[in-house]
């Protein structure tokens, strides 16, 4: 007689088909054209990238579209040393919050093409796009960010976004 | 990164949610699943003397842990059934089959499982069915592949 | 017991498939309407609680994203249940009973069309012995329906009549999804879907959202001409082991009704959350409703069933008729879990 059963495998699997929603659709179509499109709140005037169709502070719909450049500032970052199956990048690498010029919320992206220990708060960076022929309706068209040869942004310019 | 594809002018994207869970079963279900691996069905005895299968960890009336177990037959009678003509991906069969609540001989509660039968004309409440055991068993509910009329 | 009333209600039109808007875009106008109709400024609402299921969206913390529809700044007192919004209402009602706050916003939303709701509900089941079989909510309901028919207390024709009445009532509900005149005999000629259930015995898949505001005592009197007072609210749950339950009856509904004070007095209407036609029969029996009580004037869940929304919608539909002066006393019910495992009963009354 062998050992008693102590565990069972219970995998779960669910399938979905998403539709993008209005704001994401605008953003993703912009991506397929190499453009970064944010949306502005009519009340507090903040610009959100990527936009979700509403201002999380005011709870109202955002509609005004604002085109944003691919240049921005690192507001904060961390050095990742744990490997991940889903990433082709080998650790250690820098993962950062990037506030694009003209946007009011930062988003998550990797900083590559520079030694990870040179990444710092205030560092100026720019989006690195995939080759044009590979563009799809996806945020993934922006592969990562790399340093810009510009002086660091002063702390005061981004301290509200930490 | 997933990208959206066009469908009637709308962006759509498929999404699969998968979790490869492995669950520890605890002492009561261990008795049940070990029994299945060994080709037998183990029930738990409740405070009022009923044999419940699958055995609950705690008595339905008193809340006390169950400590007495007994084997029940792997054959019994159908208490309820439903004929599925369009099986879902997760269903045990991809051809028409039945789900059923089966009262195994000796048990006082019903076990839910599938019945493999070629047509619903044979199905009725009270139908006698027996477990079809998998040849290779690991100790989970699929050790019983299904039930079948006999 | 503190007096608490529903003072406003709003809902999105139920749709088979909302292709353009995401959940926040569906929910935001509904929340805004409920708040506007309440007469209470949003920043003065003391508590916000939602009911939804992340598995409907397939996204962990989908309910957190939904807060974008509310605007949680300055930070708000907020809670959530991974259940129908009716149970979120219960939490809000309890919080008002403590006296800490005088009003609450309750909402629920779900885009069921993105996945397979019957498959999503598999995850509610016992994870060791039932869920791994891959059984879905419709199959489980079908097993219950057969037991009910075998009991001899009801027939397939009774089920078809429930469907016909639901569709007919839904004609006057602009937010319902399935409406029209259907003859029970025509329905009975349809093939089985999961026998003995036919497709029409099962609620449709719907995308939707519902929101309502509740307020206590004097605040409710101040903002609403005819507040829909919650005279009683209670919920009870049965065993998760289906093989241990009598699936042809609903003792949890009966007990919740007793505790909510639904056993005495007349009701003008009852909004019952029955996602399957045979379940309406079981619920009516458990509630002991008198003849002449209008059942599901909105069309009920058979006319529109956004997962996690339909129960709160029943309460909203009942409350609305009191707020509008159409009715004096209403019963609302919501369910959760396979085969009516858990049931909430709410008694609503006008001044």
C-alpha cells in the first residue's frame, strides 16, 4: 500500500474575448500609428496616459485627446534581480515609473540601453519604438525607454507625481 | 504583449486565465481520494449515522470533525440527470453525455458525476449505474472516469 | 433598528454584448445618475460598496479599476463583495445601522459577454470534488429542475408560463433585454438545451450595471418624497454540498423571509432573482406569496441577467416603484451560489 493522497492538481482555465472600450481603443489606434494619445479631465485638467476614459480623482468621463511626446522623466525606479519567465531581459535590470512630458500620471516601463546602476530619479528618457513594420494596436510598440542626453529634471518638477 | 485585432472596426483580444493550482486535501478528503486511487469509494459517517459521500470535513449538524469512514458501493441509482447535447470545453466528454446525482448503494447522500451513454433514451430517475474506473489512477475525482448504466 | 431607505436607483440598459464601452464606461453614468437622483452631494455620501466578480472580467482587482467610475478622491470609505450587489447593499445597510454614517452608494457591474458566465460560476463550487469535473451553472440548475419536475409539484408548462410572463412584463421595461409576447405552447416545442431546461428557461447573458443610494432617517425624508424604507433585510445560506440539500425547496429563502418580516402583511409586488424559470417556482413556494402579488413586473432575471448585477437590480426595481408612488409594499430577493444556495430577502415599504 502506498502513501495516502495528500494533494490534488486542480488547474483552472477560463477563456475571454475582450473588447477594448472607447478610451483604450483611441489609445491603441494611436499606438498603431506611432502616436501616444492621452486624455484630459474636464474638471481638474489632468492628462492621463494610457487613458481609461475617466478621471480617477473626479469620477467624470475624459474625452479631450492630448498627443504626448515619447520623452519623459523617471519619477522612481527599482532594480529587479529576480528572473521572470515572461521577460527576455536578464536581471538585474531597471524598472521605472516614467512621467511623459505633458502627462500627469507615470506608468511602468523598463529602462534599457544604459547600465542599470545609472538609472536615477529625475533622469530624462525617451521611448524606443519597435520597427514601424512591426507596429500593432498595442502598447508593446514601445519596447522600452533609454536615457536622453539632457540634464536631469529638477525634483520639484515631478515631486507631486511620486 | 498581447495586441488587439480588428473585428468589425472594433479592437478585440483573446485572454486566457489559467492557474495551475495544487491543493492539499486534508485528512478527510485524503481518505476519499486515497480510496479513489485504490478503486473504492469512501464515505464519512455523520453524527446521525448517515453515510455521506464525498465525506464532509465537519458534521453538517454538529460541526464536529468527521472521524468515522466506511466504504460504499461503486454502483447506485440515478436521483437526477440532465442530458448535455452541446458540451463545453471543460466538460468531461466532447460528445453528448449526462450529468447526474447518483445515490450509491449504502450511501445516504448523492455524488455528482457524469454518465456516459449513447442516447438520453436510456436515462431516467432510478437508472442503475456503476463507476467506470480509470486504469491509471492518481487520487482525484477523475479516477472515476464516469458512470455507466449496467 | 435605524430607519434606512433606498432614495435613488439607476441602471444601464442590459445588452447581450456591449462592444464599445468597458466596465468603467458602462458604470460611470449609472453611478452619476444614482447620486444625482439621490439629492445627496457625492462627497457627503458616507460609504461606497460594490458587488462584482473579478472572474467575470478575468482580471484580478477588476473591482478596484471600477472605482474610476466613482472618483475616489479625497479617499473614500469603500468596500467590496465578490458577490451580487444585493449583498453589498446588505453590508451598507449594516454600516448605517451602526450609526457611523447616514448614507451609502451601492453599485454593481458586469460585462458577462466577455467570457462564459456559466463556466465562471464553476469556480464557486467545491474545488476538490465538484469544480474539477468542469460542471457549469446551467447543468447544475438542470439537475435541480429535473428533481422539481419529478416531485410532481410543477410541470414543464409551469416553467414555460414563467418565461412567457417574464417576457411580457419586460415589454414595459426599457432596460430589459428579452421582451415580447410568447406563447407557452410555442416555448414547449423548443428542443432541450440541458434537459429539462430549454434555452429560454435560462437567463440570457447580459452586460450591465446598477447603482442605488440608501440613506437613514431624517436624511432620507429630506431628500426623497417617498423613500423606499427597508423594513427588513436578511440573508441565509445552505450547504455547499449539493448532494446534502433538498434542491426542490429553498429553506434559506424561507428563513430569510421570516427574519426580514416578509411573512406578514400584503405585498403589491415581488422582484425575485431567479436566473432559471423553475427557480422562480421554488422561490414563490418558499416565500408563501399570496395570489395576486405581481411577480417580477420588471421581467426579472429571465429578461436580463448581468452577473452580479441582477440581484441588486431586483431591489432597485422594487424600490423604484415605491419611490415613484406606484406601489406601497414590495418584496425583493437576490440569490448567490449554485441552485439557490444563498438567498437574501428584503422588505421595502413606502411612507
